[in-house]
C-alpha cells in the first residue's frame, strides 16, 4: 500500500475545515510508521481540462496558493490511480478535496475534482475502459456525478443509508454491480464517523469497507484499487479512521 502525500498539503490555504491546521498532521502521524509514502508531481493543465472548463480553471488560478496546492492534489490522485493500475493499491492523502467540483463550478471546500481527473487520465491513456467510483463521504459528490452523468464507462455510487447496518449493506451491493469495471476508485470521506459530523460509522467499519473493496477488485479487476481523501474533520479520530480503511484496502 502506497500513501501519496506532499508537504504542501500541510499549508492552510483557506479558512474552511478541510484546510484546517493540524488536520493532515493527525493522519500523517498515524500512518507514516506503517505505510510507504510517495510524493506526487502537480497535475498538468491538460489533466485539468479533461474534466474542467477553461473558465473554471482560470477562476481557481486567481488564488495562486489554492491553485498550486490544488494541482498537487490532482497530481496526487493521478499518482494513486497510476500506482493502482500497475498493481499496488494506493491512497491519495491529499487536499483540497474534490468531489463537489463539477466541470464548470465548485463548492464545499473543493476546487478540482481529483478522482475524476485521475480516472479521465487513465481512460485517455487507454489503460482502462471502465471504472467504478465508490464515494462513502457523508455528502453526495455532486461534482463527480455531474462529470460522469451519462457516461457508459464510469459508474458513480454514493450509499445513502441512514442506519449503520443499512449503509454498510448498500456499500456491499454497490461493489457487486453487474456493470464492468477495470479499477475501483474510492472517494474516502471520514465525516460519517460516529464522532464526526455524520455520527454513524464505527472505526472498524472503515476496515470492512476497505476489505470489501479489496475483495471486489481481486474478483473483478485484477486487484486494481485506490482511494483519495475527501472529508473528515474531527482530528482526534481522523488518523485512526484512515488507518483502519487502509488496513482493509491493502494486500
């Protein structure tokens, strides 16, 4: 299991909870002794343009710090996807998050849609034809959905169960879809935890979700699987929740 991280993700680039001081530190401290870290390069403008319109890119570019860190976040998702395609599960420990970024707009702490950019890159390079995106963040990833609505090659799934057992059952069913996929991509938001905004899942549930994704990938797509960080805002539990997920997702 590779963890993709860049020191610039420590930067407090705005005042929202995703950019808060100490958030990334809480995860790095928990993960660095157990997982191998890799550093990404920034995404290219061409990578962005596979998902976003030029006016939107220019809008984000008006804040140079957000733009630079955003390029690294997208680059981190790309590296995670490429690492997974080559046979090693990976996780993009990145920020800003991305699943609320649509082709021509963004909101909710997001600027560029990291996971969509990564999937589009793999498709454009003809490495994959189909992908399944599981988004277990508390919030629906409207940006990811908007990007792939009507796409015959990419399926987006966001479980909505309001009870813990029902939510987990939805995750399991979603991974068993009959649609073909060559890779599993996971928008991993940890804000549904019982000590975070959603108040629903236990730490061990993230291990279970990761394990199910691993098993599905081994059955369906030669083990190709990766995740990228979305939400999760309680710093005191965030590190162990991410670790639990990665322990389930890895070999």
